[in-house]
C-alpha cells in the first residue's frame, strides 16, 4: 500500500523552523557552483549505516549547545573536544547540529568535528532543499538528517534521490506509522524514531517502543530523544533498536566521555535479523 501523497505542512515550532530553513536554502543557492566543486573533491567519508551495526547498541552522540525545548544546554561547548571525548568513550558516530537560530549550531562545528574524529559524522539540520545536501557533502558529512514531517512524501523522495546522487547517506526521521510507511517507500536504509513531537515538543517514550518492531531487520533503526541513562538504552534495546541518538544529556555532562561510556555495551537484541 502506498502512503498518500497529500500532506499538511508542519505547524508549531517545526513549522517555524522549516520556514527559516527554506530561506537559508534559498540564500545557499547562490553558492551552489562552489559547493559542487567542494563536494566533488571532498575526501571519502566513513560509512554511517555500517558503523551502527554492532553486537551492542551503537551510540550516536550529539554536539548540541541548545534546543527549543531546553534552552541553553552548554553555551561554551567546544565541538571538536566534545566529539573527541565521545569517540574516545566508544561512540560509533557523531551527530552535529548545524541549525543556527534555535540550536546555536554552525557549519564550523561540523568542520571542526570532522577534523577531530575518524568515525562518521551526521549533519543534523532541517534539510528541505537538495542544495543543503550538497553543502553536507562538501563539509565532509557521512550522512544528513531528513525529517519526514518536515518534507512530506514528495519532498522526502526528492531529497532521498538527491542524496543518492551525491553518495551521501541519510537518517530518515519518523514519529508515527504513516511516516514509517513513507520512509520505507522512499528507500530509507537508516530510520530514526523521534520520541519528541517537533511541533509540540512533547516527549512520549513509548513511540520508539511501538514503532521499532515495525521496522524491517535489514534497516538500521535508531531511537531518538528522551535518553538520559543506561536504563533508557536497555529499554530501547529490548524493543529492537540498533542504535541510540543521545544529545542533551551528554552535551550537558561535565565529563562527556564518562556520560557516553555509561551508555555503551548494552547488548543489541535486533528485530529478527
């Protein structure tokens, strides 16, 4: 059964952020030729999906200064040092927020992290136009975030195709059954389940547990939001998560390496694969 192509534009916080992202993408078009040259000469990036297949639940640790729900998390965070600490502690990949207005991120953070670690780096932003994926490739990202609720079926297919052309991996983020269907139809190989509703900012930890079992075993499944301790990772593992993306708790920690280390080593159960 095909997911309906009808789509209501996102509202609330997500709607505002997506509108701002479209304006940034429009401005970026002026530099598309330069980005194409940089992307063509970028060094090969380590594989994102392959890094998250392990006997233990993989940790994707995030560099995150602030968020709309929490406000400032760590205003003076040094992206390169933070990422290096995560890697040393056993993180399998690094997520870098590059959205400037609501998360205080930047492309410089991604460049600094790419230069500081050997593991894959995810560009986490509100990507709504192909030129932004070109930028991600030029920056050296292994993968870029695509949010189904922000894009809809047509937008997701368009950006997924653009990413494939660039040999850029994607993390396709969903929050319900309909969005999972859309992600699978678009050919997603890595699916993230966000426990947070980006329009209301409310968290429902049961979201991942409900949806993980519906994701085919050959697809990498990531639980997102609401993870603050090892018990949360263990709960996600029992539900079938291959990986966990954790941001606020490790970014706020006084010892980020210790915070990540405490989350690692939880056996991966899988989903029949």
